[in-house]
C-alpha cells in the first residue's frame, strides 16, 4: 500500500503547475488550447536531426500528459534512431 501512495505522489510531484493547467479539464482550459509550439533555440544537430526532433517531440507531447513520460519517450526514440551517446 505504501508503494502505491508513493508512486502516486511521485507522479504528482513531477508534474509542474503549468503542465497541469495546460492539460486540465477546468472551464478555462480546453483540448483546443493545448497545441504545443516547438522551437529549437540553439543546436549543433543537422537539419535532418532537427526535423526528427520536432516530429518525435510533437508525438510525445500529444501522447503523454506527464513531463517525465514525455522526456523518456523522446530519449528512447532518439536512442533507437541514433544510438546511445
């Protein structure tokens, strides 16, 4: 029982307030409001890798609602495509 509570707390703790607000079902927030805009600010990746990063990130953001799961999915897919660095 303790493990179950610990897991729930851990998931909640790792979710930021902005993330919860964007995915909440509150009257002010709708699914239409949640359209992630992805911006690459600085990189040393090739154009092809940047395109792949945008595609993988968009898919992860739309499929998951917890930040840690999004990050894990992006890392797993990049490791699969380009090997672990």
